[in-house]
C-alpha cells in the first residue's frame, strides 16, 4: 500500500493507492470501455444481512425523511442492513472522509455536496455508479438529463444522484400586490428583477429593501449558466481538468453590474450565506424587510412548515424560477448532493451499497423523498406518479424547481462545472461580491479580481494533485 499526500484547501489528504503509486486525477475510463468493475455477485455469496454504513449530511429538518426511507428499505428485504451515521454538514462529512483516507475510517456510502465531485474523484476511492449500472444492465435513461450530465465526467458517471435541489426565487405576493404588481407574474430576468424592485421600493412595500441578496457565490454560477456561459474552461472541466475560470466575460459583467447597482440603489441588501445569519434573507421576507430572495428549493419544506404555524400572517409565499442573464440561452445547474459508493469496502458491501442506491432512486422512493423534503424528483417516472402529480396540483410551488431543471438547452454550460478546489473558487467570488456590496468596488474590477483569485485557487490545487 502506497500513500500520496495532497494538500487541498489546507487539508492534508492521504490518498491510499493499492498496488503502487497512481497519478491522481488521471482521466477516468469512458463508459463502455474496460474500467472499474462492480462486484455484484459478491452479495449473493455473502452471509446475510450485509451491514453497510451510510454517512449522511442533511440538516435536522430532512433527517427524519432519510431515516424513514432507510427504515423502509431495511424492512423490505433481508440481504442488506443500512446503518445511518449523521454528520453535521456536507463540509464536516468531507473533512471526516478525507481524514479517513489515511486512518481507514471510511463508510460504504457517503453523501457529499455537488461541488465535491472533482475532489472525490481525485481520491481514487469511488466505485462509479456507472460501473455498477453497466454490470447490472441498469439504465439512467429515465433520469433528468441535466442530472446525469452533472455527475458524468469524461464519460464516466461517478456519484449516484439523490438529493437534487435548485435555486428558486422566493417572494411575498402581498408585497407585489401592494406595489401594484401582478403577484402571479414574478420577474423572469435580471432586467425584470430590477424593474419590479424599483416599484416595490417606490411603493414602500418593504421596510428594508425589495431583495434580500444572500452572498452565496453559487447563485452567481446559476445566473451565468442561465446566460449560456461556462464557469471554467475545458468544457466546464468535463473535457479535461479545468485550469482557469471563464466567467470574466459579457455575461459575468452583466450579472455583477446588475447586482452591484441594485445594492447601491437600495433595491437589494446583502445577507450572509453562512453562520447564524444564513437564513436572514428568508426571515426578512417573513418579517416584511424584503419582498424577494434567492434560495434553495430544498428549504421549501421547512418554509412551508413555518408558514403553517401562522407566525407570518403577512406572507403569501410565491416561488418562481431562478433569475439570470439572458434566460433563453441556458438554464440552472444541478445543486444539492449525491451519494458515492466507496471502493475500499469489501466486495459484498459494494454490491450491497449498489442495491440500496438503486432502491433509493426508484420512482416510489423519489416521490416520497420529494414530497417530504422539497427536493426534486430526479426521475421522470417519479414526476409522473399519481402521488407526485396530486401533490404538485395542491402545492404548485414544489414543482417549480423540477420544471426549471428541464427548461433550457442541455449544454456544457448547463451541465455545471467540475473544479478541484471548488471552495477556493467560490471564496474568490464571494470576496468579490463583498468588495462590491460593502466597499463599493467597481463591478468590472471586482469581477477581474474574482477571476484572478479563482485561477490561483485552481492552479494551486492542480499543481498539488499532479
């Protein structure tokens, strides 16, 4: 057993590579060619039940939903027993996973956020879902195309999609009505966003600003993708490893300029995207400070629960597609998380993990998961179930994220980017946002800084992994 150490974002990652030192980040084998194998037959030969460990990263609000599914799976058969270990957050989960690369303390399945994809591939510890699909003659044809595109890198599908979400525009219909706007016609572009915000401000329909603008750099990526532009080079890191950013362009300048102008003119107020103020944008809608906010569709279930208590009588919640640049050119990206099988597990555990993941993604389970949480059903068959259709008919807000993930072309821009030091890149964008919003920096200069610092983060990571 050889070890190679990779420093990423200040964290030392020990990459255990069996049979000698292997270059980390080498191009994965394309689907259909000789590549990683999935030991499906090992399950039938093993003593039952095969116990597997599943590290999940969901917040408390969605923990009951995942535990319910796991309990249902365990009760449905006797071959596999899934044991859930809950982590605090995605970041904590991945930090623990990377520490386990040297200690050997690894799960059989790990839930990670979508931005961890390249780093996870670089650990060389992934049993690709595509390999098991090939061995099992399993088809992803019923899955939403953009979801499959996101988790396919150089022809190989690595993660098993599961908890997919997307950004949406939350807004208070009562604020729109007070401003003389049609509450059923929310803004569909950046220009319309500005125009509606101006009317809301002029009418005094909010106490602070029309838009509570969370400084979440991922929203910038979505706005740029909606404009049809990539975020990094080499086909968003899918043709070859990304080596530099591409967002300092016309589309990026439009996004930065629009948001900067809105803040300067009192049409938007920045709110933090982490810490105790993470949900200030949504709370601000509840208490009348804001009329609109961008946030994840995965929060919809929690928001609905709060509204049902009657604590916010002045809110009539509206949910609309994410706003971005030139909306007819592109579309939103895949957000949320996915499940990775670990190839360091015993063969029987790998086969057991695949059986569980297939079950989780069956239409019935995807329907239950979506209804319970607000996450997007990732299969067309799940969306077509009577239960899902009935739920959407009664709760149309829950269908918005699904519809927008199907809208627009499926291109390398909308497939999303694959970046090693994704955190470093997003930190660069966040810093640029704050320099505009808090220090009044010129949007073009801020965007240039973001691109330069993102390039440094990408280059530094690439130099460490070889």
